[in-house]
């Protein structure tokens, strides 16, 4: 039985152990790199955005009617000789299947790969009942022999080395197996499994599709074991979640265009099998196979009626959300999920396996948006993860101290800004007159020492604004600057760089003084009510109708303003117009310079300074801005040198780096290693939060060779005098 830590302290112990596994880290990193390229190639020539939209719309049209689709499926399947069952819980599903085995005198069972069977812990139940159960998917067979759960939904044994597999096969066969002879080990598996197929009385599978129109189930496999499991034994049982119900074959074929491409980078899986009714089978009753389909509810029908979480049922189990997750890449599936792994696993664990199993793992999300960007059904995975976290906090009624303090401070803008101003005085003994704190105060643990921290500015941006912002007679544009906490109180020099550029292009910048934190920290900590109040404060402070654009130097702020304000204020009809106006006018620095002002090389000197780039998560995936920053650097006379994994998170994630410093530190290390490998003189990014993380990490390295700057700073440095 799979066990998952129920508290963060124990969970972090598991994470630290996983980080020490060099093979795991290297394997998952190599896979992530290869996957990105193979996925892109597989989708060449396909309008992926439109395909995702079509799949999402199709699933959303079915989800509210799962019970009606089931009735139609049952009618069609039973007419074709299939016995259809309903299991309301995991325990009931296991008992139904074991009762079918008893009724048919079954002794030996072969199984095709099924995440739904993993969900119910079916093997454990059947083995306790005395049945011999053999997994036939190669990866599943390997982890069954090791008494482990899958570490990936599609590649369950990806965490194991060939040496580990060879050692296991040597033990199973009693003969030495050469770890370098992969073909030989595959032959061992085939030989061992062949006998299991021939002796089995019952075959158990899952299903990727349950087509209501015809009572057909569809299976997508790569090894051929699925067909052997469904054809050779005299009894076939399919365990299927209600969420696999779809109306017709057209819906299934549409999903099939995305499933193998998104899962493994294949144009199509090796085997796609459709089964309608009980097939011919000589040992079966009346010469036909006895076929059963068990539909599992286990919370799905309740999920289908939830206005927020129902979209989780769109999931087609491709596993891509793990493939691109920077945390999964560090610690693997056994530490990034319970039964279901990756981003979708963080969500489904709460609903299928309970709050205790979700409590710790649900906190382990950077909100980097990588999972959302590759989801073939358009599930807003980061949003749902944070909603589960909020729900857990609400149900348990035990809020962390930091949440209580955050709520108190963020709701009161004057108090918030007062405390930030006073922070300058409090930090002076720690900073030693410099701009970085290198020796952390005692309330930080040693694990937080992987980066230096910036000092709060002596004078925040808002206090200097009237002095440094010239008034223009006939400005080309009137633009409101949304500063955000870090630009306002830590890095005002980033806004000063923006002011120099805006003056060159006759843009009048305004800084509405009633603006406050964007509210993203509250949203990420599950404090939606505080985030909502802050959103309203900012809408009062900045009326989008008064400006041509709302410009931000912080990608995280910009993404939050554009995407989350609409969700937070969805119930307030009076504010929705303003929210939409705000969304339409929010723009990041690079896009404003390139697309609106259309800056030209004539304004800049050709420095040929080598510049590496870190693409902030909320810029490239939140705001979908990728080309503009790189084009702007070239326009400004800088020599852009590409680095590996530019769009992978730097590990900051706001409070994430405080809660999980060991993961934050490792992500930062990999990022800086990749940057140093380019030979760049400067590392540029578009987000002050990333500047904080990257500059602090680079300072801890002590080399001082690579400076970390906001893109506005490095661009203005190249302006012709």
C-alpha cells in the first residue's frame, strides 16, 4: 500500500532523500529535455491551441451528463453481451471484481496497465483474497516485483536504472542478467509473462474511453500486452472511471490526436484497441468470453457537479504535467503525488484518497504554470492546486502564522507600507551598509542560506516619484505603472530605468499612489478573501479607463492582474467591466517597448555585451510573452546567448522558497550552472522576484563575474547619450 507523509516536516525529509539520488535527478532531467523536443516535433503541422480547445469543449459538454451517458452505455453494452456494474467506492469496486473471480473459479489473473486499478489498490485486495495477480505492462511488472507504486502514469518505472532492473531480474530468474543487455532483459520479461498469459483465468484492464453510443471501450497501449490480457483469458473485467465516458467515436478520435503525442511524443500509440461486446472465446460459456465492465465513481460524480473542480475530470492521463514539472524532475513521482502523480495528482489525491494524503503534497507547487501550458485538455492545474490548498486550510481550520500575518497586513495598505518602510531600519545591522544581506537573521534556518537577500530601499519608489518623473506637454501615451511590492520598496532603480526610456519615447508615466500589492502572495497561500480585497483596492486606485496601458515591470504581477482578478471578482458583476478593461490594458515592459513603442536600434549603442536570459514563468506562460524580450535585447545592441532551460523556473515561487528551501536551492543551482556555461557577462530577466532569487544565488557563488539585472536596466544602459 502506498504511503504519503501527512505533515510537511516528514514530507521534506522524503524530498531531501530524493535530492540525493543523482541517478533519479539526471534521468528525469534528460527525459524532460528529450520530451520537450519530441512533443514539439509530434505536434508539427497541427493547430494545437485549437485542438486543446476542441477537446476541452467536448469534455466539458460530457461531464455534466456522465450519469446519462452511463445509462446509454449500459444499454448498448448489455445488448452486446457485457455485464455492467457500478461501484460507488474503491472498496466496492474491488469487492465486485473479486466476486466475479469467485463466481468463475478464477485462480490466476493477468492485468493490463490501469491507473484506476492503482487508485483502488486492486492488486492488494485480490492478493489478500488468495488470487495470483501478474502485471503485464513491463514497467508495471517491474514495480510489482519491487512492491512499489508507479512513479509516472505512463512510464511507471522511469525512476529505476538498468542496473536495478538487472539485479531484480537476476533474483526472479536465478540467472545473472547483464544490465547493458537491454534486449536480453526484455526477452526475460516476455518469457516470464508468456506463461502467465497462458495460465490466466481472468484478464483485468482499464480503459481510455467508454463510448456511450456503442457501448465500446477503447484501450491505448504500446506493448501489445493489453490485447493479450483482453483476448486469452476466458473472463475479461474492465475497471473504468465514470470520467472516461464520452458520447461517440468522434470524441475519442479527437482525444487520440493529442494523447500519444502529449504523453510520449508519438504520432500514435502502437496499439489502439476497440472492444464492443463479449468476443468469441472457446473456454468461455457458450463459446464466448465473459466480459464485465465496472464503472468507478469514488467521488467523480460529485466532482462533475462542482463549478470549479469539475474540469479536473477532463484529464486523459497523458502524464505530461509531470513531464514538464520542475519539482517532479528533482524528486520523482513517489514524492510528487500519492497514487496519481504530477500536478493532476496533487488535485485528485484530495478527492480520491483524502485530505490526510493531500495535506503536505498540495503545498509543493511553484505555480510556474508549466503543467498548464502542456495540458492537452486545457485544465487550469495551478489554479485548482491552490484551490485544493485553500480548501484544506478551510476544512482543517488551522492557518499557518504567516497566513494570519499576511491577512492582517495586506488588507491594510497603510500598515503594509508603514512596515516596509520600517524594514529599512531593522535590516541595517544585517546588511553592513551594502545592498545584500549575506548573513541571515536567526529565525531563518541554515537551509535558507542558499542565496543572499536584498535590502529594502531607503526611499521607496512612491516617495521619489514626483521628483524623478518629469511632466510632458503632449505625450504620445498616458501609461499607469503598476509597481508591485518589489519594484516599489526593493528595486526602485528598475522603475527609474523605465522612466529614462519612457522620456525618450514621449510617454507620460503615472504612479497611482493608492495601489498596493497585486495580491498574488495571498492567492498562492490560499487566502482568496484577502486577495479579493486587495484586487478591489487596486481597481479603485487604477481606473483602466484613465490610461492607454497599465504597464508592469513584474511578470508575476502582470499575470495575476490579467488572469486571477477575473476569478477573484467573478461574483461581483459591478466590477467585471473594470476587470476586463484592466486585463486588456495590462502589458509587460518588453512587449510595450517592442510592440507599442517599436524601439529601433538607432537609439542604442552596439555594445556586444554577452547577455543570458531567464524567462520568468509568469511571462512566458502566464502572459504568453516569449519573443519580445529576446528581440528587445538584440534591438538594444546586446549579444543574446541562449542558455539551457531558459523557461524553467528559477525556484523562487514567493513563499515556496521559504517552505521548501531545499527544492528552491537545487532549482536555482541548475539555473545558474546553465547560465555560467554560456560565458555571459550579464543575466537578464523581466521579473523582480526572479532578480531577487538569481542575484542572491549568484552572490552566494562569490564569483562576481555575472551581474543579474532587470531587462529595463540593461536596455537603458545601452541608450545613446
